[in-house]
C-alpha cells in the first residue's frame, strides 16, 4: 500500500515537472519569436525610410505579443494555480449528485 502511494506521489511530481517544463518552453519560444518579429519589423521599416520609433507604435508590431501573451497568461494560470483541487472536488460532488438522482429514480420505480 505504501509503495502505491509513493508511486502516485512520484507520478504527480513528474506530471507537475512536465507541466512546468512545457510552460517554460512556451515562454521561451514566445520571447524569441516575438523579439525576432519586432526586430524584423524595425529593420524592414528602417530600410524603407521610416523613422525608427514610428513602427514601434503601430498595433501590428505588438499584436502578436498581445494575443499570444493572453494565451501564455492562461497557460501560466493553469500551471501555477491550484484549481485542480477545486475541479476534483466539483467532479466528485457531481458524481455523487448523479448517483443520488439515479438511486432516487430506481427507488421510485420499485
């Protein structure tokens, strides 16, 4: 019995590490890609004679940062929040509710 709980804790720890690793990889890719996009935009626009600061204030320069950042934010919430406890409790309550309802229906049919 003790080995099983130890194995379960080890599996949970591995899952937690995998989720953290996934988030950090996501964050790294987000920073690298968006920095490259901004640099390409700045260099490209300066090549065509625009002022350096001009493209910095265009929405298109930061649209990717913003929309991808929203997704990254929710990914971080999922990884770093303890909502899994709430979800498990909710799932258990729903299971008990439906089992009680089925039991009541079965008793009424008798």
